[in-house]
C-alpha cells in the first residue's frame, strides 16, 4: 500500500514533468519538410525556360536518363537547358542547402530542453528512511531570444532559396553559351572543309597548267602550302568541336555521354530583347536574385544584432523541486536562478554585430552596383557584336565571295596571277570565320545580358517574389494590428 507521503512525492514529480511538457507544447513546432521552399525555387527558376519544368527535373535522379534528350538526337537550346536543370550537381547542392537551412530554421524555433534531476540518499547514521529529491528546471531566457533567432534563420533560409534560383540562371546561361559554341564550331568546321576542297581544286588546276608548261613548279608548291594549311585548320576545327561538346556535356551533368550528335538552333536565336538601357536596368532592379539574397543577409544580421542586445537582459530560469528528509518530512521548493549581466554586458557582441551589419550593407550595395555594371557592359557588348556581324554579313562577306569567284574565273583564263587567286580564297574563308565568331559573340552577349537582368526579359517572370517562411502567430498578430 502506498503511503500518503510517497503518493505526494509522485504527485509532485508528475506535476513537474507536466509543467515541462506544457512549456514545450506552447512553443509550437515548424515542419522539417522543405518542399514549399523547393517549389518556390522552381517557380523562380521558370524564368530560364526549357522543355522540362524545374520541379519535374529535380524529381528525377541527378544521374538518371533525361526525358528531354536521349543523348543521340539533335540537341537544341531548350533540351540542353532541361538536361542541365536535372543533371548539374551544383544545382542539387543548392537545393540541399535549402533543406539544411529549413532544418536550421526549425532548430532555432525550439526552446532549450528542460532538466529533471532526482536522487535518493542512503542513511549512514542509523536513522530510518532515506532522503529523496526531485527537481525540474527550465530556462526562460529563450522567450525573448527566440524571435530574433528565428528571424535570423528565416532570412538565411530565404537567401538560400534566392541563391538556388540564381544558380539556375547562371548554369543555364552557361549552357546556352556552350551550345552556341558547339553551333559555331560546327559551322567553322564546315567552312574549313569547304576551304580544303577549294584549295584541292586549285592544286589540280595548277598541276594541270604546270604539266602543260604554263606554270612553274614553284606555283604548285605554293598551292600545296595553302592546301596543307587548310587541312591543318580543318583538323583543329574538328578537335575544337569535340572540345566544345565535351564542355557542354560537363555543364549538363553528362560528362561521359557520347559526342555523336549534332547541335541545332539559330546562331544567334531570335529573342525579344528590350533595346532601351533604362528598361534593362529596371528589369535588373526587380529581377536580380543575388541582390535579393544579399538583402536577406542584411536582415539576418539585423536579427542577430537584436539577439546580441538581449545579452543585456538577465538570464532567468525557474525550477520546482520536491524533497523528502530522513525524518520523513516533505517539502516543495519553487525557485528561480538569475544571471546578472555585470561582467559581460553584451557590448562587445553588439559592436561585432554592428560591424557585420555594415559589411552586409556594403555587400548589398556592391551587388546592386555590380548588377547595373553587368547590364550596361553586356548590353554594349551585344550592340557591338550585332553591328559588327551586320557589317560582315552585308558588306565584307558579299565582297569577299564576289572577289573569290571572279579571281577563279580570271585565273582560269590567265588574266590574274596565282597570288591573286590564293589571296582571295584566304580572304573569303577569313571573313566567313569572322562572321561565325561575331554570331557566337552576339549569342554570348545575349546570354550574359539575360543573366544580368535576372534570367528573363519578361518583366512578369523576372520579378523577385517576396515570401514568408511561416505565418508565425506573433507575426500574424503584428500584421493584423497594423
């Protein structure tokens, strides 16, 4: 049969444990599931466009087969973007960081664990009975520190979302540029192979004229030199094409895939790009994800500064204990522990956070200024490449083709020297090569400008969304009152 005193001790122990449980339940518990943040990242990543939706791409194995491209069919821009969205490890790393930051956010919202201490003594003086002690302790300082910790973790989680979406923009701009490099390498190889055929025909013509006694052996040697240079250029172009494909496959996360495929698409493609610099700067102002991440870094340190200021407040803990003496007397002892901030009043911690806050603000300013610089420089590069390509296409190339065709006819009739014919052939291939280079540089500038404004030239897609991680009760009450 349980004695009244023993029952009283059990009752006190039960109350202590129940008290701790209530304290825990009152704090609430956020979910560890980061699907909402991953979906927000996918929404922002849709500005890059492609055959595969970002959420569908990230649901597939990073090293698995892609439904957008089987590794053998002709590869276009959208398919390359979709494969990179699925297979690039850096994007999956950024998504894993979001999951980590979500767990950190949940961790910061939890109070410190309560402490339950108990002990039973053994009589050594011959007295009957045994002492018993049960104590429950809970620190209360987290009540005013917790909101700052949660705000800091929330800002860090939002920054992780923005950084992951920004990583999509960077990787997929790189993918488009590298596919354009493959297209340019393909066109260059075709030109070099045509030049090999042209120089071979010249050799045949010169050799026939030499055998007829109309040309010297030296003329044939010079034609052979041009031909061998053309062959060497074709070999170099072939390996340059292979290297361009390997670079692209590496960016797409398929470094071991076959290179037995061709790239298709316009060089450059037709994009609806604003021609007004002010409009482009406006796009960057609302669409730069790295600037949004830098702003969240400022908010995080502002919260950490608020947390540092709480060090000026006393640390408070409460406890409830039950004790039973050798003589059978029982007692309940409520109490509290207070740590007074006398020696460490928090000033050093506050000073450090203020310095970090100033650094974060300067990084935000630098990110904003860098965005403006990238927009203006890439826009200037685009205008330069487009103008030079236009001049080559409608000016130099037309003249070079006419000169080469006329020199071929004139040389066959003996009206011009071999020097003139070889010179016009070299000029034509050089102009055609330069046009391909300018078309690639145009595409490169287009991609860099698209990245500079935030990933899209569509203002409805480019705007960075503001979002809350969780609708916390204290925030909801604050917003309702305001």
